[in-house]
C-alpha cells in the first residue's frame, strides 16, 4: 500500500519542479499570495524527478506535447493563466 500525501509546489517560469514520480494525481492549481501553486497527491517515499509546467497567458500558444492542469487568475481576474504539464 502506498502512502499518499498532498504537497504544494510553486510554479516559476523556466524552473522545473522536483516532485515524486507521479504516484498520485494533480489536485488543483491556484494562487497563494503572489505565487501560482500546484497541489498534487503523491507518494513521498518515491524518488523525485524534474517535472516541467508551462504557465501560458490567455491568447498564448499552447505548448506541444502537454496536458492541461488548470486555470488561475491574478489581480482580481485581470490576468488569467493556464497551466500545462509537459508530457514526454
């Protein structure tokens, strides 16, 4: 039986996120303070690997070979971004 925990990851442009190999699932993306964050259910005992996420503004180009994760709004909805996970 794998133990699942919910972890938060801050998404920063151009920086991969180190997270356990997908043993669970993405739960949500949202804004906390000034950060765009991703919450995922993971097995904390699994080795971490780099995961790449793209944060794309509305009207921006959707990255090839990516999976939609969610949409977030900043500054009261004045800025809208869409989060995609790069898939190998």
